C-alpha cells in the first residue's frame, strides 16, 4: 500500500465572492496559536513577546502585525492569539521562543477566518454585529470578541472598511451563510 | 371624496382593491386616505357586537379600520389601514364578519348587548360541566378574535440590526427636527426615527406656516441640512416600539411593505438601538368623546379629519360637524372651511368660551345625545333637541401626549390638570428619555418652538457639549385649552369608550357596580384598553368615566401603564433570520464530508450534526446497519468520529491541584502520558459530567467532557479558576474545534493504527498500555495525539489530529483498515456498545442521579476537598434504599424493552407508591442477540438475578425483566486491556 | 442591559451568563467547624434583595471573565462592575 | 350572589342594575383566627378552602395592592399535571382535579378549558425522558399519551415538519391539561371566600410580624395592627422581602419571567403546545390572542419587566416550531416576579417561628398549582400537619438532600 498522505483542508476551501460590492474571502493562515500568560508573568511575557515577534505585546483588544505579516492580538487579560498567514519559519523559530514564557495551544484547525472588505461593509456588519463600529470606539487595529447570529466571533478591524472575522471552524458554514445573507440584505 | 386641486392629485395614480372592488388612489396616500377619497365608509366590524365601523384616526392609534392585507401566505391580518402606505396592486379586505362586511350575520350580537356586556361569560356557561369545551367555548372562540392567519409558513425574509448613537430622536415633527438640528451641531451621533413614510410629523397635517411660508418648505430645508451631515442618520418607515434597560430601544423598519413585488430582501428589519439619550418627539394622540352611538362610520377624530383634508385632500361628504371639548376642534373647522366644505356646526361642550370663529355656526355648552345612520352617519341630535344632518362628524376630546415609551420601564405617568393630560415627569430624566414638544404636553406651536429650544439647549449644557445657537422660527400664534367633558350622561349602553373592544360606558358602570373599581380591575374585567391599540384613544375616557362614578378626579383614579410594544410587531420580525434550518447554527464534525459521501444518516446532537449510521447497499432498515457496525467493530475494527466531545486544554503549574478539586476522584498522582477517568459533581453533590483527562506534559493536560456539557463544564472550570482558586497558575482554552478525534475500536484497532503511526513500536501493548496517551506523528510527520481509552469495552484508541486533517485522516483510517474490513460507525452503534459495556451517558447522568446512584460513590475521594464532595454526604444521597444503576434483560429474550418504562416488583400494581426505578437506556444488542437495558432500581446491586416488571403504561406494555450487572460485555475488562 | 466591563467597556448583556449572588465567591473551608451547615448555606441560601445586589456574571461570548456586578434589582441600574478574580485575590491576601 | 344563565337574562332585561360587588371592602377587625398575607391566587384559594373545607371563617386576607395583582394577574394561564417526580406528580394531579370542578364549586366561570397540553420532542433521548414522565403520570392516575409524527400532523398540522432545524419526532400529550382565564380564578375564590365571611382587605400591606417568645401573633399593616392566632405568608415574588422582615432567609431568588400576547386572531392553536428544542410555548385565548412565553430572563429582578434577548429567543422558538405564526403580531409584553426556589419546587411548610407558616417558591409554575396549593396550605394551617400530596414540600429537604429537582439543574434557580 502506498504511503498515506494527509491533505490539509481549509474550512471554506478558499472561498471568495463579491456581494453588493463587499468582497468576502476566506482568510487563510498557516497556523494559529493561543498564548496564555502564566500567573504573575506579565513582565517576562512582554519581553519575550517583543523578542520573538519584534513588536510590543498589545494591550487587551489591541493587535500588532509584525514585519513577517504575523498578526497578534490580545483577547483577554492573560490570553493572546497569534495568527501566522505564511511565515515559513514560524513553527521552528518563533514558537519555541514563545514557549519559554507562554503556555501555547495550537488552534489552527479550530478557527475559520473570513475577510470582509468594501465600502458597504459597515452596513453589512450592522446586521449581525452588536458592537459599536464607529471608529471612535472600534479603532483600526482593535480586536473584539462578541456573538453574531448565535456564534462566537472574534472581529479584527484592519482598515476602516476591512475586517477579519474569526469564528469556530465547526460552524464555519453557518457563519459564512450569515455573512452572505447580511451582505445580500443591505 | 378628493379635493381635485390638492397637490396629491398630481402624483402617480395607483390602483388597488378593497373587498374585491377596484379603486384608485395616489402615491403618497395611505389605504385609509384612499378609502376616504373613494367614500368607502364601512371598513370593518367591531370585535364583540359586530357593529359597522369606519376609519377613525390617521395613525397607529387606529382602533377600527383593521384589515387583512395581501393574500395567500402573505396575508396579514389586523393591519391598520391608517398605517398602510398605498401601492399599486394593493389588496385589502375587511375582517371579523360572517357573510359580508356590509351585511354581517354576527351583528345579531348587537341586539344582545344587554345580555353580553362586560364579564357576562363569568356568570354562565357552567352547566353541564362537559359542555364547556364541546359547545360553549367553541362558539365563543369562533366569534372572538379578529383577522385570520393564512396557516401557511410566513414566506418573507426578516433581518435584525444594531445601531449605536448618542441621541435617538423619535419623531420628525417640528420638535424632532429642531432637536436634531441642535444636537447635530454638537458633533454627536444623531439618529432620527420616523414612523411615517414622509418626514415632518404633524406639520404635514396642518396648514400653519413656518417663517411665513408653507411648513413643507422648512421641513425640506431642515431635512436637507440633516442629510448632508455625516453624524446624522434618518430612518423613515421605522417605529421605535420598545424601550429597554440602559438606553436600548427596539425599532421596526418596514422595508418592502409598500412594494407589491416580494423580493429576496428582508421585509422588515428589527433594529436594536443603543443610545445615550432618547429625545421623545412622538407628538400627541387625540382622544374621543363618549356619547351615544359615537361609533358610526363617518365619526372620526377631528385632528384626523384635518390630516386627511390637508395632507391627502380627502374627506367624507360635504356636510361636516365638529364636536369638541377643546380649542383644537375649531382648528379643524377652520381648515375644512378653507377647503370649501360646509361646516354644519361646531358643538363645543364648553359653555363659558367665546366662539373663536363667528363665521361658523356653533352650539356652546351642548352635547350630542344621539346619532343616526347605521352604515354611515346621517344626522346628529344635540342636547338642545336640534337635529343636524351631517355626513361626517369630527370629534375632539383633547390631546394626550404620546408617552407610551416612557411607561415601558414601568414609569408611571402623572396627570397634568392644566392640559388635562398624562405626562411623563420624573422617570423620564432618570431613564434619559427626554420628551419634547407635544409629547411633553406643549400643544401650541409657538410654545413648542421655544420650549424645544430650551429643553434641548439645557440638555446640551448639562452634558457639556459645545453649545449651538438656538433656532429662530416664527409661526402662527395658537391657543389650546381643554375641558374634561369626555363622557355623556345619557344612553351609556351605546356610548363607546373603547371602540375596538366594544367597551361602553355601561360596561364601566357595571364594573363599578360589581366592585371592579381599581384601574387594573376595571381594565381586566371590562377589557378596556386591552385591544390592539392598547386604548391609545380611549383609556382617558374610561378613567374619566370611572372618576365620575367614584365622584373623584382622574389623578385619584390613576392609570394603567402602556406595555411594550408601542405598535404590534410581527413575531417573525423578532425571530429575524433564525428560522427553518437557520434557527440555530449547525456544527459539522471534521469527518463530515467523508460521512456525507458514504451516505451516512445524520442526527442532530445539540447543534452538531453527527453520523448516526452508515447504511450499506441492500440495507433497508436502520437496525441492519447498526447491528453490522457493532458486530464488525467487536469482531475486527470500527471507526467513529468523537470530535464533538468537549476538549479543554489545561496548562499551568497548578493543574493537578485544580483537577483534584474539580473532579471527585484523585488526580494528584496522574503520571505524564497517562489518562484517567474523572467524575464531576455539581456543588450540590449531584453527578454532573464525566470524562477523561490526559496528562501530556509536566504542566499540560487535556480534559474531555460530554458533548452536551462542553460549554457548561468550561464555564464552571473558569468559575473555579477565577472565583474560587484565582491564585493558582491554571489556564484553560477550548480545543474542541481544533482537533479531529476518532475512536478506533476493536481487536484489530492496534494493527490498523500501526499502519498509520510513524513509529508502530511506540504503540505496542507494552509501550502503550490501557489508559496511556502520548503525542506522536502519523502519516509521515503529521502531529497527532493518541489515547488508549475505550467507550465500547474493546481494545480501543482515540486518535486526534488538527482539524484541517479531519476528512483526510478518516479516509486514511478506512483505507488502511480495508484489510480488516474496518467500518465507520455512527452514534447509534456507539450507543449500543456503551450500553453493552455498561457505561453511563446522558440518559444516566441526567442531572438527577448521584455518584451513589451511578455506583461510583467510591470515586468520591474523602482525602481532599472537591466540588460537590460535602453536599453529596447528605442523608438523601446515601440511604440504603437508593436506586443504583443496573443492567436489565427481558426474561423472554425475544421481547423488546422500552426506555422510560418504570420498574416495580413482580406482583405489584403499577402505581407511584410501588415505583422502584426506571429503564434509562435500552438497545438491541447484536452481540448478545437480544434487548438489553440500563436503568436504576432501588438496592439494585443486591438484587442481581431478581425478576421485576418493566411497566410501560404509555404504550400499554409490561415486560418481565431480570436484574443483571450493567456490564453485559467483558465485565472484567480483559478486551480493553489486551 | 449593558454591562460596563472593567476591561472592555460597555457590552450587551446577551454576551454574558448570569450566576447570582456574589457570595458564591466565598466557598466554605471543608475542614472548618460546622462545615456541612456552611455548605448547605453556601449552596442554598442566597441574598435576594429588592435593591442593590452584588452578583456574578460570566462574559462567555467575550473575554471569559467572571465579573462581580453591583446592580439594583428593582431599577436594573448598574452601579459597579469588578473582576471577580481581583476581588477574590484581594480577599485571599487578607 | 348566585350566577346563572337565567340570572344573566333576567339582569339583562332589567338593565343589569341588580348586580352586586363580588366581595365586600371591609375594614380590618382587631383580630382573626388566621391572617393570610397575600391576596393573590394562592392566598385567596387558601382562605376559601380554610372556610369551605376546614370551617375556619374568621380569616383576613391582607393584600398590599389590588386583589389578584400578583402572578395570578400576569401569567400564561396553563394548567397541567405532566410532572415526573413522585413528590410533584400527585400534587399537580390533585390540583388538576380541583380545577375540573372549580367553576361549579365557585359558581364562577373561570373558563377552565381542557383542550390539552402537548410537549414536542426532537430526539430519542428526549423521547425516553418523556416516556418515563408519561408513565409516571399514568401511574399517579393522571392521563397521558405518546404521539408519533403522524398523530401530530393531524392535531397540529401547522408545525414545521419539513424544514425544521431540530426534527419533530413526536409528543407527550395530556388531554386534560389546558388553560384557565387567570383573573377570574382570583375573583371566583374571592367571591366565595368573602361570602363565607372571609375579610379581604386590599391596599393593606403587611409591614412586619408580631412575634413574641418565638411565636407569631399577628401582623403590622398599613391599616394598623391586626392580631391572629396564625399567620400564613403567601406572597410569591415578594417572599424573600416579607420573610426577611423577621430574618428568615429563604432558598429562593426572585426572577423576571416575560409573557407575550399577540393580536386577536380566529382560532388556530388547539390546546397548549411546548417546543422541545428551544424556549417557547403557546396557547390561544378565548379572545383570540396567542398567549406565549419561554424562559425567564435569568437575572434577579423585581422590576416586573424584562429585556430584548429573551423576547427574541422566544419568538425564534415560535417561528421555528410553527412558522405560520410569523405574520401574527406581538401585541403586549409583560413581566412578573417569579419566586424561583433552589430546586425548582415549592415550599409549603411551618417556619422556625411558631404559628408562622410559609407558602412559596413556585417558580413559574404557580398558576396551575393554585387550587392544590390553597387546599394543602389550608390543611397545614388548619391541622398543623402537611397534606399528603404536599408532604415533601418542606424547608428541610435542602439540608437533608431530598431535593425535588424536576429539571435536574441543581442549586441554580435561573436554570429551573
């Protein structure tokens, strides 16, 4: 028997579509890990974060994008997510350093990312997102976690009219449908 | 009739049908205005007496003109003609009649009025007892109710949305627009919400000018300015219908109700609005006067007659009389006269006033004692005895501030004796709902202008925003005063207080006579104010009537409060898009695609959709598939997706202490690369959840929970971590979705897995015994986790890979398993095998049962504190008589068992006194060839071998069963250790 | 309702799960005197004021913080919101 | 006053001038044998049964507001006895039997309408639980039957059998369940209690208890001190407030439950229907309104009003179960204070203060219990011993671990 090879599947198989001028696309990433800050280790973790990713550790609901395009955001007092779209040495170089300070959990298969982008994106999000999307409250680079259409969603604002939405992978089909309906309904 | 010189006649002509007859109207009409223009007087029948009724008002306070709109599944009963924006092709019809709306057979009720007044049904229909459901009630039910539902699923789409602002302004009349202009200048986010399809509110109904020009010019300028600002948003066709805590309001936007074509776009949007302040510019609602036969078609609110005339150029007939107790009635007379209509008379109940207009014949200090014309008013009789022929009677009982929303948080309105009106006073400020204009009890235009400036500017000052300039507007000088002549003294049985519920003054008197004097009793007994209009035009009449009977005033009588919603809202609009298959999200396990391709039958498990069984060709009955899956697993190997079990990644230096506390059994000595079964109790000592926890490293653990309790267990662990033991270094994150986890079970499971893992030697029995776990790689380097745990009792493993490899691994296992004839198995076979093995699941750990019931009391460690430990020691948990989990099999092996049967001793009668337990789970065991069951029976452990009865009265079946060990298969656990 | 989360600001209460009386933070010591009675009290007797109430809410759809919310049960007015873990640690330090 | 069809005709002919108040409006006497605190359904029923069955008529019912202003005046009117647990089932069946004769007994038509109660199930394990419950009902002498999908298609053809997210697999049907015109229950009990000499005193708030040497001998009220041999508290949502006045802490939390009614519609819904995959139940009133509800809001509240998330949740459930109600409009929302007990079951018991008795913790199930609660409380007040069908509704069950947790949710009141 030939050697078995396991093929990776992305939750939405690389979906892209434009509805009402809103570009909806699966946000593909190579890996996604969570970092937990051990008790009483804020300082150590801050130093480590700066060292391993080259940017200061963000405050809660804030994010960084480092020079390799790695997105890091802080979703709780002691919890961060690091999303690596394509940096090839991430697993070999960055993660081992992070491990020296943080508790790390692989979340790559757990989340599905969707980018929504376009002039009417706020109108669309108004239909599912309970958060205040005004730039005064939800600035570029902010990231928040909330519930949309019965699903837990992490929403990251990349530009004024471009967001990345992360939702659990098992319900990614329902979430995509939700975004499609919202885009169609405006 | 239509005034042919009115500008509306220049608009697009629209055709519509009402009760099957074709009519024409114009764009800008409502159905009501178009019906008036076409002189249609009878629009519906009243609720109880089936009296002919016409259009009464011009807004959402309408009590009479309820129609069924549309047809087929689009049919919408109880729709107010006054709120329906006319469109080409509209179809409307009357409702609540037998025969036709003009000749309603149910109108017989009108003749029986003396016998079927308030509360008559409480006093009769009691004999014989059985006749209630069979005879009396069906008649009452058929007679009651208003419109009909189509009984078809609502085909329209609905949506929800969320809006955030600093100021929500409800209403776009003069005070709403002024507020918006002022507040917009502060740079705040302003949201204006208008119920009507045009902006301008009451100004559209009036002739008065602003700044010396038609008011529409000022409205146009104001709206243009507001629309140019990017901090202002305007929603028309939108009604704010409810106020909730902390500045949250709900509003319904009608998106496509005024369009014939049904699109894929949502029909309505239910907006949830978050605001810091709400400016309530909702205006006022005119009330009626109760006098004999005051409900005839053609009798309308005076302000509404004015609206129809001024805004729509529509009116009934040529001879109009006005009946008023306040100055505003005279305004209607003026406007109609200006339109060229004949004003027969103004009858003012007030004697002491000076008639404002000498050119109109007036009767001061008089009342109407009778009206004529069953199907449309023909004449009125005055207290002086004079009779006047009229074809429309405009009635004004004064104006009530529209403070509905200020009551939603149980704010109590306060009576203002000057303007004879209930106002929202104290609560408004605290709730940050600030009424302006007529909603604040200011009824004269010049005062509305100055007061709105004052209220809004002082609010802006109080908040500390930048001060705008006050708005200078000039208009006519108005005068408004009002009397409380609201109820007549003659013929109370025909003087209608609440038009929609057919509550007459006589009913109020009867309520009073029978002791229903408190306003709440009055409402409940007489049904006053309980119709679809919530008594917007009638409540004050009822209160005035009760005050008169009690010999007191309205403020003493008090008032009931309005309940949300302000206007009735479609149930679908609250559901939004959560309907049909989209009621809840669907979660798919990682092998879903493979299972789908293999024609699996799926089952809903919470939000998950899991493969229930995998039918093969030729299998026509589910048991064939399930039996095969069980036997093939037990004989060789089977594979099942168990990803849905909750998985929680636990890391930290203090995990062992934490686990020791959340589980009843000891975890303190769990070695690395080992798994342990754990039982969780609730703090009240009842069994809560069970699962395994694996130790992958010094500070790294993986906990599994049941599928059903995954979120709950996580929540409770966070509670322990943050609220009970916050000084421990423990971190939790759910990885349920991150890992695809498959059970590989059966005697060939190891051989199969050895073909997959990169180092087959690692998983020999010696290197990887029962309850071992480890991280390893499979298929040439894919990271994986392997756990040697068994739910089926077989030699079994659970293998986990990152979810993105889910379908691939399931396929790989099946293809590697071909030589063993490996089968995929679903939740049914999983359930059968766990029953055969005697493992408790959701039917056993059901929130009632304890560790003692489950036969797991030895798992409660007495050496350490743990959740539920203390309270599980209470006597009720520990008697010698408690039910314990046992196995059951039919004495006649061919007999079927039913879960939910109760267990009683042989020879006893099936009563609750004799109840000893129940069968919780049953299955046909293909391994044993007969039905088996798990259940709970008193002292079960000591009764092995005893024969008892499984009683299923519900299906009329009693089966003799034998109590056996719950472990039907391999009770010693040799297989799983092999 | 809106809950002013100490870290995240105003959030809709639909993101939260309610648990009740904040006395649940004070789980008795199982070895203390009369511990059984104390546990029955802990398990079953909670404050139920018509007025100001300190209570536990869990931000399940947010940052997973357990919060102690001081809220008036008659008006629903929220007076204070604190992180439960800080309060508990503070109490532990005493 | 005796009511009948003939009387209605006679009064109709003479202008309905002969009707009399249903109850007097007496001033409180100095002392009574028994004072009932709380003039809601349970309190009035207690007074009636004390007078009728135990021949104690020197009774006052003191009510803070207007008679029937508590949950009897704001509920969704359902009666049923489809309980599982042996401590509950006989009590609710006793109640249902009392309902069945109530109108004749009280000579007041409260429209007890036994059009059936249907609980829909959506999975095999739900079915197993319902079979167990149905058998418990039958074994207690109640009625129940198990319906399959085809039966349901006949009775309730408008359910979403085709496209529902959680497939409908059958239902447990109790034909004798149904609805009652709730306010009329209070009025009927008041009328008959009053006619037997009970003083119903409205707008009279009990502000404190008179206690000496551990014995209660009356109450202080806003209308003065009233003495009595025994005091029975029966105040539902206000239980913690009232008992707190003498330092009794109850295993009860007060929560808000919202209820809803639609505009009037011609008859569409037979009986009561309960959704098994979400929070929704519905019946249709004789006036035509769909009366529906779901779950409590979930936070402690005395506000008598709720918030939007629950309204949406309930309507989502409704549209999911029966999409034909979508175009019907929600007319009114209201809220009541539920005395949610720690195990979801009530308490009818003595207190640690002699001669002071307590009845409460009915959660959102108090309405259907009204007759039996009144009867059993009257039994306790009159005889000092628990009625057989209410013998387990005791305070000490928490300490003894003999919980009556119908839903199996544990000591978390908002989950019951």
